[in-house]
C-alpha cells in the first residue's frame, strides 16, 4: 500500500490486493478489502467488510491489468468526511465510510482488454486527473467527476501543457484535452464512440 499527496485536500492510496487488505479512510482503519472471483468467469469483484460487521460486494471494481504483479484498487479521498471513491476496474464506486455504496459510474474500460490496462493519477490544483488506457477523467475535491473523455489505447499522455493535457497518437499526431471542460482539440479528432456497458 502506498500513500500519495499527504497534506493536500485530495489523497489517493494504491492498494495491492494480495489477500485480505486493510481499508483505511482519513487515516484510520474502517475495514478490509479483498478481490473475489464472482459471477461466472469474472475475477474483478471486490468484497468490502467493515469493522462494524457490514459488507458489500462491488462488481467489476478491481484493476486486473495483465501488466500488474497483483490486482489493485485506488482509494481516493477528498474533502468529504464520510465518502471515498474507488477506482480500479470497469466501474467506479462512491462508498460511505458508514458502510453504504452511494453511487457508481461505468468507465470506458472493458472486460477482455486487460492486457492494455494502465493507470496514471496526476494532481492538478485541488483536483485529480485519472488517465487510463481508454479514458481520462477529472475529479474535484468533492469527489465529483467534472468530465470524462474517451480515448484510444494508442493515445499516450505526453505532458501537461498550459491548461491542457497533451497526448500523442502512435507517437505522431498530437492532440489536447482542455482541463476546464474536457473538450478535445482538434475538434474533428477521431475518438472512440461513447458507450456504456450493458447494465449501467
């Protein structure tokens, strides 16, 4: 487990799921997290067991990238005193430290493409930017998703450039995502179609 961004309004913890791992919120343990096999051949379910005795099963919540030694999740904290965000698999979850799953959101990740899954988290002022193989999203300190933009696997993040993120497609064509609204430049850039997996 590694802590990032201490003394900031937003923090994130990368939790490797090698077994039953402690789950922390605001510096204190609230329960455990464990990757579980569930619903058919899927291996990306997350079991949360709170120290109060409550539990929750979160489908498609775990990052099972074939590039990782172990599956993982990211626990993201903002200014909320009772809610954290879990990012990892095909779905993101907002979870209350009082043992309730408050909401969820489908990412652009899809089962079957785990060999390409990569994740990078960047701090920008009082927000976090999550860049992954098929999308980019920006989260504010209230844990709200400000925007969520799809991209191709071969769109590589290059650098922060002014108030935009610069990407390069196949090491050649460069394009930008504007931080203020997630819009893309050039506007006619070919992008993956927006879709939500079934059941969202």
